[in-house]
C-alpha cells in the first residue's frame, strides 16, 4: 500500500510504482524494487519487465553453473543495460516483506530464494530520487510476494499504483497456475 515518504527515511526494501504522469519510456508503468537507498543515491530493479529469456540464452559465459541456466532475465533499468546484475529475493516474515541481496559473483549463487538476472539497473544520484518523489513521479509502496511470481502478473503495475489495495489480502487465495482452472 502506498504511503508518504518522510525525508531522511531509507526506501531500501520498498517498491516504487511509476505514476501515470511519469512518461519517461525507461520508467513508464514500471514497478521498481529499491535494493539500496542512502543519502548518496539509490539502486533499483525493474520487476515487471521480463525479457522472456533465460540466462543461458543471453550470455556467452563459459562454465555457466547449471543452477543458473534457467534464471529469468529482466530489463533492470537504463543504467548499464548491457551488463548483468544478479539478485536473490527472499520472502520475509509476511507477504509484504521481500528481501533482496545483490549477488556480486554469480558462481556463488546458492541457497533459498528466487534468483533473477537483470540487464542493467535503475540508479539515482544524491537527492535525485527524493526530488522525483516530491514531484509525485513515484508512488512508494510496501513490497508484496507477488513481485516474485513467475510469470510476472500482467496487472502488477496497475495493482501497485492503484489506491485500491484489496488485492493484497486476496493474493494468497488465488491459484498459482490459473491455466488449470
């Protein structure tokens, strides 16, 4: 659910939903998980732009671990779009807590969680994101485990940007594979 950003608060672990007024094609109708945020700037990952390809299809890396070959690749943002960034997402204590760990060395990816590769990332310099928030370019939201669904729900952005947040309570009741209904 959306809430007001308080100056000085960290947005790490929260989600930004681009407001309909944000027309920048890099961010239009995006849902971004903020992996890091401090006074120096922020790093985020676009969660609703899957490229429809697996890691094995986009990388030439020799010796790609078997465990990474089927990792989905997402458009992460406009910064360094030709580079790959890896992240492991884990559920927190409830449905509104998602924890992200940026993985520096993909050969060390192991353990529980949802691993995704991102072509690039979203980045903001000192004060830039805070300025965009005062311009109402973003709606700050609590995360939800629906961010980790495969395939990405087509209504992810409308759900986060909407003021109607009843879907959060209903999400756990929905079938995981709707094609079997």
